[in-house]
């Protein structure tokens, strides 16, 4: 008896939609600062590059949390290393907006002022004229707004560093000062690489997941692929156990059709808007629960398949389980282990090591999804990937014209998620970045092209093509190159979030269409399996 994915059979389509959509926008990660003032004037004395700043603080000699700020377009630069920076007392100006001379002595200290009532340059000039060695501007929001100059600022000569910090950080410093506690700050701005070396490992994980998923049916599950593409057909003779077993396995395969691809993208857009307007911590926790359920089943299916592949006897023993009937004994053992793994990850998801468990669950889930969901031909692939291509571009680059901000980036930033993050992505720490953080890729940027790459492998095997005269090798290289272009664009665009499918679709779908046309096989690729699909509509989405 082959292991069955009963969960995916009944719940698969809905779960795939949620996981792919939720995992799509996360690749388009947001910047650390607002970017609505990139066209601000660059004048003499006001042409600095915006840089993130680490703000360390001590209250009565006890070190507190390190806050993140952003430097202004004007003022002097901060040192790159903490060892080269100096610790200064922080003093709140009076008035607190620092729009006029302060009645408190701020000489030889860092002035602390609230945003508003006058220009940023005016605050800096007042602070400098009163003897301050620097200025910390407290924003009225948690976002870090870029402090720029106006067209009226004709002569700017500010020689102190000016840094904005979030509202919550400023309020904590003000509370300490109001309690007559001594507050000291130390500011420095470490270099932050746009692309970290850890991106190489993420690139390998994404490409490797697609390769393993494509090879999985033949080399792990030991499925046979013949010239008739028999995965798409329903056996006419259902009179023996083997045929019934094969039929059961085939029913678990969801064949995507062109109409389903269009409906999917519409549903994806609706779900994205739902997240945009109603994102909250409980909604994210709902997605975390779904991820744990899907990850549990994905790990269960993968482990059972691998163990059964190398231990034939383990994959043959069955037991009777109430409600479920006859199931593999191996499944009864593996499923609790997989569920425990997912639960432990959910409990410790905020720990520094949790990314390992998340990636394991995510890879197992994607391998399973790519086994149960298949593209029948290039006609359907073109509909699905073209819609996904337009979806990416619209919600990242065009949506600001309608919603006044990028919907996909706003959702990716998750301002209203209560500190929770959506787990439908692979991520790896930025090991060589002083700022830390993660490089990430959403599930959708692996699953969408992965469906096409997996189809190319099945097509090659069914038509007895080798590596060089087939399509699988070249589409795998195309996907790897498209992902490289995504990181290159991320670097060239100075870290601005990039929709990966903008580069992946031309490098995969475009490649197979061009190669098929040059080889004279485009018509066969376009209509492959149509006759079988037309006669067996069951199992399509």
C-alpha cells in the first residue's frame, strides 16, 4: 500500500491557495524606511546618503535595548564602528520640538526633540546653536521617515549628526529623563550590504527544492513515467487492488487548468487585499496554524516516502486505525513525530534557531505540494505564470497609484501583525550583516516556477529525452539565473523590494516557449495531454 496524503486530498486546493498567496508577497520585502521622499531636493550641505543608525543607550549606567534610527540628508556622518564612537548624555529640549532656543542646557550633549511644528533643518540649527553635539528627532510613528531639506533651504551648514528614532524608542528615553535618571547614548552606523553572502545558501535551497521535487516521483516514490503520460489518465479497469490503489493515488493529483489559473489569481488578489485592510496578530496566527498543519503532513509524506524507498518492509506493514481504516504502520509512527516537530517550531518560532525548523517544514511542504499539483501542458503554464507575472508587477509597482502605497510591500512589512510574521517562506540569517536580519524567498517564487520545471522533467522522461536535448536541465538553469537576476536587481535598486516572478517567469516560461519553437515541439508542449484531460475532468483545479 502506498502512503496516502488524505489531508491534501480533501483540503489541498484551499491550503495551496493560502500558502502560495501568503508566500508570494514576502519576497517583495519592504525597506527599513519610508521611501516617499526619494525625489527630495539635493542641495549643497544636504546631499548625504540615508543610513541606518544603531542607537545604544544607558540609563543610570545600565545598558538598555539598542534602537535603530536613520540619519538625515544633512549633518555630519557617524562612525562605522562602535569602538570609534563616543558616549554622550541625552537631554530633552525645552520646548520639546526644538523649534526655538532651549531653556535647558544641552551643551556637549545629544539633544532629544519631538518631530513637528518646524522643519528638520530648523531643529538641527537650533540644537547646534545651543551647543548640542547631535540631535535625536523622535518620530510620531514607528516608521523611520527620511529627514530631507525643502526648496527654501538655500544655505545649509549643519555640522552635527541628526538622527530620527521611532516613537516607542523616544518615549522610553523621555520617561527615563522625566524620572530624573541619567540617560547616555552612543551612535554609530555600521555598513549594511545590500546582498549578503547568505543569499547564496538561500539560492541553493530554492534551486535544490525544485530539483528534488522534480526528481522525487521517480527516484523516491518510484513512479513510472511512460510515453502515454499515464499520470493524467484514469485506469479503465478498476477490478483489482493494484488498479484501485493506483486510482487512489491519481485522485490525489490536482491538475491545474487555464480557467483555474485565472480564478486562482483573482482569489489571490482578493486575499492580498484582505490582508492589506485586516492584517492582525490573530490573522497571522491562523496562517501559522495552517502552515503547521501543512508542514506536518508534508514532513509525514516525505519521511514515509523516503523510509519506504530504502526499507521495503517498512512500507508494507499496515494497521487498522478507527475512522481512517487501513493505514501504514510507518505513517502511524511518523505522523506524531512530524506534528511534534511543527508544534515545537511554533512554540520557539521567535528564537534565533527557529529558521532551521521553518525551512525544513517549508521544504517538505513544497515537495509534497509539487507532487500533488501538476501542470498538464504549456498552455496552462502560460495562463498561470503570465497571470502571476502581472499579479506581481501590479501589486508591487502599480498599486501605489491606486492605494497610495505598494500593497504587497505594506503587507510584507506587517505593521499591524503584532510582531508576528507569516511563515510561508524560506529564510536564512544574514550571517555577515552587522544589522542581522534574514534573506527570504516566498513559497510562491518556488512553487510557481517549480510546477513548470517539474512538468519539463515529466515531459522529458515520457519522450525519452536526455539532459542536453530535453528541457528540464535548461529550465533549472533558467530558474537559477532568474533568481540571480532578482538579487542583482535588489542590489542595483539599493535594496528596494523586488517581485521575483518579474525575473523568474521570463527565464522559465519564456525559455521553454523559445526552445520549443526552435525545436519544432512547441505545438506538442502546448497541447500535451489535452486528449486525456478532456476526457477526465475530475481532479482538476
